[in-house]
C-alpha cells in the first residue's frame, strides 16, 4: 500500500477518578470513556525516505516535530516491526478536534497513525499488538484505537469494552486556551495534599452505580453519576462551572468537564435540544461543537 486516509475520533470522559501518583510518575485512574463522531482526518503516504517523517497540519498551533504524538506513534511502530526500512512517511493532518482541550485529539491522531502504518506496510498485526504499542505512546492511545464505550484503568492504558450507550447528542464548549495535562495533575496533587481534592474513595459509589447502570442498561441511573476528579484542579474552574450551569439551564441531562479540561460536554436527547444548548453556550464559549456518540475508534477509510 502506498497510502491511507484515516479518521481519528475524539473522546470524552464520562467518569474520571484519579488516585495517587504511581512510581512511574503516572496516576492510577478509573475512567469510563466514550468515543465521539467529532474527528480529525489524516492522510498518510509512503515515500522513498528522503525525509523519514514529514508532518503537515492545517492548524499552525499543532507541533509537527518529534513531540507530535503521530511522530512518536510512527517511531514506536517502526521500532517494534522494522517495517519502514529505508522508506519514509508523509502525513497531512486536518485538525477538527480542539488542541489541548481534554478531547484526546493527539492520542486519536496517534491511534490513527498506528492503524495507517499497519495498513500501508500490510502487516495485518492484531489489535492486541497495536494496543500494546499504543500504550507506550500515550495513556489514551489504546482507547482511541478501540473506541466505543470502555472502562480504562491503570494509567488509562488498560481497556475493557462496555456495552454501548444510547445515541445521545453531545454539545462541546471549548476555550481557545490550551490546557497542560501535567499542570492540572500537579495542581490536583497539591490540592490532594491539602485535603482539597476528592479522594478516589469519595467517588467510588458513583463509579459503581455508573458501571451497574451501563451493564444493566438502566441508563437513567448513568447520567446522575458522572464525575471528574480533575474539575477542582483546572485553572479554568470558574469558566467550567459557568458552561455547566448554562448547559443544564438550557435543557441538558448532564454536563461535565472532560479529561484535564477545559472543555465541557453536555448530553442532550435530540438534535433540536442540542441546537438550543449550543446556542446558549455559544454566547460565552469561544468554540461550540455539536457531535454525537460513536461506537468506533480510529479507522482506515480509504
């Protein structure tokens, strides 16, 4: 294969419980994650290797050097397989997922890169192997490969697929300011040391209720139990609370920050209500997006 067109889907955290920092520097987490139809498009082309990895992007804020997770994913894939040999890879990224917003855009692009490499070099590696490689690239990469609805544990790389949720519409309210995940977790640790951040035990009952609701298809028991331990640690807490209040006032059944923020997602039952929520959020949110749940992760489309 000479090339591949990819879809890289965003994610939200319906539940995020953060535990203590581990010896490897990561935190132990429990998270119920959900893939969205909001996605980046990526185009991969195999070259003669004049330049090993060339990344271009329509968003000038996106790094295109070695720190880009797409570059790291390609390097990790080649380290595992040796498939590239003397060839190179050109990548064109059409960004639609806001950067640094807690929506997993970088991880989604990395997941797409692993699938693209497997496709282009015709290796037919099983998903379990790609998940293992993805875990070395980033904690959210395995989920972005799997997609759908899943429970993520460990540092986020251990994935257990859950039953799909109803096809709710999702309204996203994002800011233009990129949020550093490391800084949010550092703030969480500092607040936890002072007793100002929620301990994992404080959200365990909500977690169990949420998992039970998903397994029993008792969806009315799901949305009251959405939680995110990092909401208290975001530097944009006032804006997050404003977005949540606005969404609920406009008819959303639930609203919460995703990941390390600062994007707030609102769940609504239908498109008409989604438009109303988006209209109200758009009065103060710099970026407002209407999307929906997806049962897929990254995939090859051409």
